[in-house]
């Protein structure tokens, strides 16, 4: 993609993300795109080699949480010896939660438009594991921002080149979106993504076929979407459930009505802590 076309794609993407919020109420399936309406310790080793979140006791952990106006989250359990997400031979599974009875949830951040240095500081302090699903048009202005977050043990996964609605794309176009981003992310961050999140949660069987061709092992959707202050739930009981995947975004003040990404993240962590959940690393389970 040339410089002019890349800049144009980034401009279009910025408008799309602002208008739609890059999420849909159909995050657990392939239904029509909808706009979200809410406003929204001593570290232990994980199977992926990165640090786990802090434990409930220990002065260093408690102090780190106090710095951000938070209470410590429960310690995440040890990663399972065998990953619970299993695919049939030759199939790429589509998941919105993880089959587990343990009281854990999984935090994901999409797109990459906002590059808040305070968020890096927050994650370095709190050691909360999370997964980044990055779009090339959103990160192209400063790809280096995400490397310190990756160095903390957080994986970078695939969210397409330009953030289209995949169900409106041909099979060849979908393959270009996924494989093209696989190539770019592998070159920039040194590791090929295993997971793919379709923009807006919209996918079809052509998406699954393209993902397989590009080396993707699982398509990842979500159960909750974090807005500015409130969590948007898919289930009627408006509660977190064991294994839920939570969607959040790299968003700035213009999208968050004057609030920062770190403020949104702190609100999300409060919801998780108040419901007694730990945050585990998605890649340890998929």
C-alpha cells in the first residue's frame, strides 16, 4: 500500500471507529453489526512466559493498585495443563468465551488508534495480562508504542489491515486482509499471530476459510464490551461468567467523551474486581 493510500485508509478507519465504536452487540456470533450504546504481587509465570497479575497480598502489589485508585484483583490460577479450546481437524474454531469453571475472565484491546503512555505505565505497574488485536491502518503512525506492552508478556494478534466488515468482502479480499496483516505484524513484532478478531464481530464461512489459509488457529469474539464507565453485557443477568472474553479498545478522549484510556481501563478493572474475578492470559487457554 502506497503512502497516499495508507493515509487515506487511516483517515477512513478513524471515521469508522468513531462512528461505530468498533464493536457490535453480536460479539458472540455472526449477526448484523450493531453500535454499542452504553457509556461506557510477586508475579507468577504463565505458560506463555509473561508475568501474571499481582496477588491480593503483598505491599508492592497493593501499592501499585492504590496508585491507580483500585483494589487488587484475585490472583489468576495456574494455566491449564491442556488448553480447553479444541478444534476439529482442519477447522478454525470461533469462540466468545473459554470453557472453564474457574472464576477468570480475559481482557482484550482492539484496533490501536490511541497510544496513551499512561496505559503502558498502568499495565507495567499492575501486570494485568491482556491481548491486543491490532489493525494496521490504526497503528501505522507509531507501531513502536505496542512493543513495551508486548515485552510485558502480552500477545499481539490480528485485526485486519483496514478494519472492513468482513461479511461484505469476497473470499479473496478477506484473505488479503488477514494474510496481509499476518505478514506485517510478524515482521514488526517478531511473532506470527495465532488469533484473529473480525471487525464488528462480523464473519462468515469465507472468513473462517481465509483465517485457516493465513495460519490462524482461532477466531476470537467476545461476551462483554467495555464502554467509558459501564460494561455492556450480552446476557440478561448483566454479570460476568467464568471464561468470558471482554472487549475494550485503544481509544482516546475524542471517543471517550473527554476521558482517557487509562480511566476506562480502571473502570473495567473495578467491574471485574467487584464481581470477584481474576484476569487470565487468553493465549494460555486457546
